[in-house]
């Protein structure tokens, strides 16, 4: 399975985020997995939709705190 990590400010309804979500809704999830890394603490428009899908990560980091994440 191919895993793709999207790193964005937050998953609001901006142009890039909406494009990513359109791909996310239509990919073959048996072949591709999307993960999301955001660096704003506040809840964004697409967070609930991302979190309700199995096998997807929404990782939120603080701009003050540096976190190393290993995805295997």
C-alpha cells in the first residue's frame, strides 16, 4: 500500500485543502492511504471527515513543539 503524507497548515476549506479532499474521497483505499500532518491546534472544516475514515491519521503539532513521527 502506498502511503501519502500531506503536510498543511490546517484542513480548512482553502483551495489546496479542498483539492486534497476531492482526491481523498475518490482514491482506491485498498491501494493508497492518505495521512495528514497539520500545525494549527484549532479544529478545521475537514477534520471530522478525515477522522471518521479508518486507516487515516490526522497528526496535529504545535509550532513551538517539534515532534518526530515515523510512519511505517
